[in-house]
C-alpha cells in the first residue's frame, strides 16, 4: 500500500485530521503514522491510539492484511 493511500485512510476515518505516513521497512506494510487531529483533545494517549487503530483495523490482520504494523504518534493542533 502506498503512503498516500494510508494517509487517505486515516484522514477519511478521522475527519479533519492530517496524517504523514512513513514506510519503516521498505515493504510498504509497516508504517509510522504522525497524526494531528482536534478530536484527540482531552483523550488519554491510549484512547487516541485506539481511535487510529479502529480506522486501520480493516487493513490489518482483522481485514485484508495489507498493513502489518503501525507506529503511532498523535498530536492535537495548536489553538489559534
């Protein structure tokens, strides 16, 4: 799966988010995901990661298995 496809999956699943996906192994199935989303505001880190995994699950072992692993970094956008 291409990085742009992974980013689209996340941004479609977490409306209003931004995502940068980086291939960690060169096999395009292990991803570092850096996600910024206002919806993370006030959520504990574990809950933030669960939100991301809920979006990715159909592409992981519980789905088509096109993504083997994700490393997740979440942030909230800075208040303007």
